[in-house]
């Protein structure tokens, strides 16, 4: 578990699952795959999960739960926003329904935190929620209790068990999101909108093509009423693909029209910052703006990436209402 993270829309990451496999264009330059390959030697955390090949890093397709990290959030007392599985995908087909229920059980037992679940497997996510609601199953809370129970072995006074059994469903402290990197991936939106959730969001990062949200949604009403947050951003790191600033502008404008909070995480250096905000890139790769503010920059393949950039003179760092209300 990582307390503190370079991801500006979260406070911490929690990785109870290791391993993954690619599903779409958004996975092409997968950061997790590169890191996993680097630590895949004998005795290392990602042994057997990724390989280092001449052509680059490659997942092996094996996926496993990490029992020693399953209960990590329970040890964190200060409330945090926690990005779940930044190094994998919670709804990967190699995980059983019961495995996923155990992880949701931990989230139910830690209501002080807000968990941000982001997946590229939107259909599996929807199917898992349908499985949880099946009549022949126990109730969702009982299922979570049974599956998470063995991992809550310090629960001497049954407080955690009670929290799980008393939880509302869907869990009010879990946000569900899908990655939408281009119009093809926007088909995931319909599954997200059909899944019960306290907060639903999209992560349009890495944005590698224009996205028309309305074309991918059942109707305008569901966009306005059932979508709570959209994150946008360019790709960074080795092999980063171009992100046209007009794709970001379009996302911003669609959010404004649907009254959905917009969070612009990062953009290429070439993004128009507005008349008074042309960036001055320093020797240390920092970016100084006319008003004295400074932002960190990275240099992926010669391009700077600006975090929390100004777009046409304004930053966009909004969060869904309930969390900050
Ligand atoms: S789903 Fe996420 S972690 Fe898995 S390969 Fe794709 S980008 Fe990487």
C-alpha cells in the first residue's frame, strides 16, 4: 500500500491484487506492466506475473491476490481517498467472484476511507454486481462478510464484522469508474451506468482520441444524473502518444454541459495555457507561470507533461460533490 502518491486525484494506492493482461489501446504503454517486469526476478513481488523481453515488458497473464496486503486500509486511521489496484484491474477475469467480494468486504470494514475503483473491464464489473444480487446467494453484505472474514483475524471484538454486515449496498464509500481512452472504449460507459454505485466516474487518461460522451450513453439524462465525475489527461512516460488539446477542451465542455465535475490531471506542454499563462520551463523541468505558481513537469520522450495544467486560463480540479461537501 502506498500512502502518498503522484496521482493528483487520490491520496494513496492500495494493491491487493498483482498481475494483469492488456485489453485495449489504453494498455499499450502500461506503467504497471513495466514496473512488474522490473521486479519479476526470483523472490521478487512480481515473480511469474511479468517478463522482460527484448521487445519490452509483458504480462504473463497470471493474476493473484496478495493476502498480506488485503487488510492494509484497516490499519490507516486518517480518512483518505484510496485508488484501488493502481497496478492491476479489480475485475480481471482471473479473479473469482469470491476474491472480489473479499476486497469489497475490506472496503465495507473501512468506512473512514473513500475507495476509487477504476477498471477497463466494465462488463465484468456489471456482471459481478449482478452476481452479488442473485437470490440464491446470501445478501451482498453476508457474502462480503464470509469472504473477507478470514482476512480480518485481528477482529477480536467483531467490530469489523459488524461494520460489514451493517453496511449499505452499494457501499457509500466506494466510487466506481471506467477507463475511456477513446470512442471505442466509451462502450464501457453503458455498463458503468447500469451498475449500482454511490459515485460513478470516467478516467479519460491516457486520452488518445476524441470522445463523444452522448454517443456512448443511453441518453442525455443518464449522463447528467448518473455520471458524477470525469478525469482527463494526456499520456506520459516512454512511448507516450499525442493528445490534441481540442480533445481535452471537448471533454471540459461536455462536462460543463452535463454539470459533471471535471478534473484535468495532466496535459502536454503545448497545451494553450491562456494569454497570461504561457509557461516558462526552467532547467529543473519545473514550469513557472506569470502569477508565480509553479508546476512539476516530466519529460517523456522529449515532451513535457504539465500536471494540473491551465486550459484556456483556468485549472480544472473538481471532485464529485458528496466527498467534498
Ligand atoms: S488494465 Fe490497467 S493494469 Fe491492466 S494492462 Fe491495462 S493498463 Fe495495465
